């Protein structure tokens, strides 16, 4: 295979200059850089990541830990993450993180500890103290996008406010029998994403002087919403007139369950979700929309800043400010039936 010396000879420069020109580190005249890049292209030279890592101490690789890869929100985040990392010349190593158990422990105690990543981006993960400590001991910058737990920077929507807004929308329409289709584990983990949305629901109901006991937990997926919807809507005497679903995918499943039970949406049942799923308009679903692709891009920009990339004079994005959301009203919500 061609070596850096071959590139240097063809371009008429020293090996050090050729290395700087191809790595982008250090000053090289623009004409010289173009000449070296052309020489490398002509002979098919590809820089060795391992060699670069020995010189810089960096792997040019970011570890991304994520609880699901087959759900729309996380897929959109990953697309934004990958696109931004690639444009910055970084690779991505993906870890599908279980909720608990030895497999999860190995991710933090072994895989992320082998110095194969420069930083870690946790997406929608509830991190515990010893997991954060394991990364801190190895001086791995940690950026959290959603979820809970400490990190060097955190970016998230205000899930509690989202739960309040969704519920208040139904209250303002005149509903009083409102149920909540919550994410699994929302009661056990009140500070996680499903738990925060559930607390927002409860606070909005309490402010209206109403009980918030009509809650069913389900996996935040279309099948989960369908099964929970049959449970929630199956008894005519206890049937709510409106449901706040903790995600759009839950809402889609709930709407299918309502259809099976012969309920008309929104004439007999109003439904609101969260996420701004690409199919929400197709379903006519009212939703609290967020922008997961943009969230992934912004999270990577924060990671790169923590690694010293870009203009270090620019301030780090404020990880304390909530990311934007907006209420999009469609045909799935209306006033309750008389």
C-alpha cells in the first residue's frame, strides 16, 4: 500500500508537511495542501486511523449509547448524529443499551473503557452515578440528549412541560375524563422521559381540580399502544373522552384499538401524542412536536466543542435551556361529546 513518504515524494514536500496537509492540523499553504491531496488521490493513499491515533491520542470516534434502534424518534436522532459526525471526519460506534443487567455493565466497564472512543453521547438513557463515574475516570466527555443523569453537557426538551401542555390542550377543549397512556416504567422512574411526562399530566389535572388516576403504562411503540388501548377503552362504563399518549407511536396504536372497538375519533375520543412523527399528519394526530434530527446535530456539535474542535472562542451551547417544542393541532382532538 502507498505510504506517506510516497505522497511526499510525488508532491515534492517533506513527510511532515504531507502529514499536516492530509490531517488538517498545523499550517500548510493552500496550494501545497491541494498538491498533497491530489498526490494522495493519484496513488490511492489512505491515512491510517491507528497511526493518527498514536500521534494525536484521538480515535476520531464517538460512542453513542441508545436504548432502542427500531423506534422512529431514536432513528431520527441517529440520522442527525451520524450525518454531523461524518461531516466532521468522525466515526460512530453504536451501543444498544439494555435497561439493566450484565450486558449494560459491560458497555460502561469494558467497551467504553478500551479507549476506542473520544467521547460518549447518551441518547434517551437514564444513567446512574457509577456509569457516569466510569466515564469521568477515563476522561471521556459525556453529553446527554434527554434521559436523566449527570454529564458534561445536557440537552433535552422539558418533558414535564410537554405533559402539562398536552393535558391542558384537552382540558381547554372541555374534557374532564382524561386518561394518560404512559411509557413503561414511568411510575418507577419519575425523572425519566416517560415519568416526567406523566408528572406533567398529573400536575395539569390537579390544577384543574381533577383526578389523574386513569393511567396505563405500555411500551412506547405502536403494538404497545394497541394493547394498552384495548385495556383502557374496553370497558364502556369507565371509558375516557380523551387520552394523552406519551408518544406518537403509542397514540397510533391507541387509535387503531379505538377503531377496532368502534369508537370514532375525535367525535367519541380525542387523542394527543408527543414527538411530531412523520406519520402524524397522515393519521391526523394532534401532537407536541420536537425535532429529533436537529437534536442529534446539536448534540454532536456540543461533543465536538468539548473535544476542542471548531472555534474554541465560541461559548459552549447552553445545555440548561430546553430544546424547542410546539403544539400542532390536527383532527384527532375536539370538544367532548355531549
